[in-house]
């Protein structure tokens, strides 16, 4: 089976994770207010989405520590489970409106995130595996597009490669 689209566009995957976190915060707040979920469930869901973003920040920035011993803020199974639930939902929304390019892109990005969260033969998520290799082999590091990816890096609080970090 071929890899889903967008799996090779790491900055775009990171942006998708950030968008999912923003949406998760809004939907969980609404769910708690409507009495559809407890604050504890909402906090756990948001924490898991935040961990996915943290993982992607780590993948993109080889200057971050090699691999956080404490993880990224949620367990790998929790991150995988959240994406496994979200992928069919996003695909269903696209299937219901096949002409909607935004829903198509969203579904494909969620599928790419899910693909990257799947464990490799070394029992770590594919995204983590790629991040580890990029730290050892500079040819694997992301070469972001200065026009397309600069906003993504800013949104994630990262400096573009070659730029100095703010103090």
C-alpha cells in the first residue's frame, strides 16, 4: 500500500497537528459547557492533542533534546488512539462532501498524522523514528520552504533553519 499523501511534508503535518489542537480546545470547551463531557475527559483529550503537536515540534527541530525521556506529554497509545478515532471521522466528512477541497485536505492530513503515529519495527512511532534519524543524519532534516513553511514554524514557536532563536 502506498503512503498517504502529505506524509513527506513534515511541516504541513505539524501544522495539521496544531490545527487539531486548536479545534480540540474549542470542541472540548463546547462539550463541557453542553454537559456532553466532563472537564477531566476534555483535559485529557486536549493534553493528548498537545502531545502530538509537541512531538511534531521535536521532529522538525533537531536542536531540541534527543528524545524526551518523559515522552511528549501523553502516551504513544493515547496519541495513536486519538488519531485512529479522528481519521475515519475526517474521511466521513469528506465523503459526505466530495467536492469540498478543504475537507479532502483535512482528511488526508489526518491520515498522514495517523500514518506517522503508527509504530515502526523498532516499536516507536514513524514520526519519532524519522526525527531520530534526522538528528543523526543531516540529510534527513527538513528543508522547509521559506515562503510556504515560515508561518508554520512561527505558529509552532520554532525558528526556520538558519535563523537565530529568540532569547
